């Protein structure tokens, strides 16, 4: 599925829109996450990912898309792996049989130009909400950044990439998939809860500013920012 998404992005998306994000090759993204979690390298996995990208690039070129090189395919998947955000949408069913047969929520991932440019915090000042167009059910979900609290002007807008209710150790390991070990104010604070303080954290020198650009509140109205 991700290869189909990449093909669609390379063929239909604005190239400059994708280049605003960090674009590391897929195999390097996976290898870096394993390294940050102190896991041993998996050369077989790395080779498999490279082969998948090469096969996808070859098929796309045969279909007439000459710009879909191995490097572009690999870096676009890496971009999605590190920058996509999870989405969910409640589903409505026409009868009770469908309700019992299918999940009540549709899950997926998506890349939004604004929301996905926000950096991570385990104490985020914003949340991402998704709103569907009821008048055009087939249209994509719209994503909005909504303030969790008052945000002073010119302060960075942050979201959580992970479950911020998890323990400190689990939170920091989870952010490895995004290319860093979290060092946000909450994770760095010496006043963490006793449960978090007792967690064994992986040592890693990294930063949580993984994005090529970030979101900033430039409005004087602090009630809500989108």
C-alpha cells in the first residue's frame, strides 16, 4: 500500500511541497530507529527495503514516469515514515449486520502540509482534529490544529506524534521511529512522576526538532490556531 501511495505522490503531488520535509532513504530511516533503540542492525531487512524500492522505481519508469527513480521512491517512503500522522474517522453503517462485521473506526495515515510540519512534544500545546465534508463524502478529510491551552504569540505550535500518556521510557522509545529520542521539556524535567523516573531510558544524543520547518503562532488571538 505504501508503494501505491508513493507512486501517487510522485506522479500527482507538487514536488516542492514534498521537499519541505526531511527526506531520508527508507532503509536509513528504519536503521536509525533501530540504532536509537539500541537494537542490532538488520541487514536482511535493509536489503529487502532497497529491493522493494528498486522494483517499484522500475515499474513506474516502465509505465512512463521517468522521474520515479530509486532514490526518489526510497526518500519519499522515508518522508512518509517520519512525517505522516495517524488519522481516524468514525464510520456509519446502514444496518446492524455491518456494525458487527466491520470496525467502527477507519484508521490510516496522511501527510498534511501544515500539521505535519509541527514538531513533537509530550506536552503538546495543540491537537490535530479531522473533519469530514458531509456534503462530499468522497473528499479527503480536512486536518486542523486546535490549541490545547493559551499560546503566547510567536511561540512554537507542537503536537504529539505518540501516546503522551505512556511512561517516559516508552514515549522516548516510540519517538525513535521518527528519527529522534524525545528531549522535550516534559521528558527533560527533573520533576517527572515517580513512575517515569523509575523507567530505564535509552541514552541517545538527538533532538526533537526533526522537521525542516516548524509551526509558530503568529496570531494575537490565542484561543485557537489552525
